C-alpha cells in the first residue's frame, strides 16, 4: 500500500488546498470563532457586521476576504448598504485585516475566560434580544440562558 503522508499526493498540506492562500490562522477556525473574531474587531458594530455578512456570505468569508491583497478597500465597499454609505473606514477595515491575520490571538481571551459563545444564528440566542433594533451579533455567557427566561405562565 502506498502511503501519501501528511503533505498529500501533490506535496502540499491538504489544509492549504482547501483554504487556498488564506493564512493558517483563518483556515484553522470554525464559523463560530469567525463570528467572535469579526465582532471583536474595533469599529465593527451590529450594522457593519450585518452588512459585511450580507455582502460576503458569512463571518468566515469576511475573514478570508480580509487576508487577501487589497482587503481593506474591499471591506469598506462591502460595508455599504444599498442606499447608504459605507459604515467602515479604512482604519476600521485594517483592524479586521489585523484580526483575520492572527485569529488565534483574537480568540485567546475568549478561550482563556472559558465562556460559551452564542451567535444570532443559534437557537440559544435570547428571543427578546433578537427583537431589538440592533442586537449584538455575539453574546458571551457563563450561565445557562434557559434559567434566565421569564416564566411562560402563572398558576
């Protein structure tokens, strides 16, 4: 039996084939972690977060774009609404580029705090919070959110 080894049949890491030119830091994170990295970048609020995701597809796609050449200008353009100016400045876009370049550093505080991450896409995201005008895209929790829901009825 012929062994291929960890670098694959073409002599390159299998992960590189999937991730293309994206740095290992972006390639090695999952979608939930991408939410944390993007939401934690300075200058990214709920409106910018939603516009970037709506334009580029998902938080991980935003981070993949952020590591490409010319990323800051592309992120600024992606933060514009259909009839609205961009919500990102080049300086704020640069913080996304920086965070994407070293996602592990951006995630270190969350990992060391031992908190759970709840995103707007999760069933555990509080319904009442989801209903406000600008809900935060990511919540961090230590307690069980189900314990904090108001009772459904009284007897």
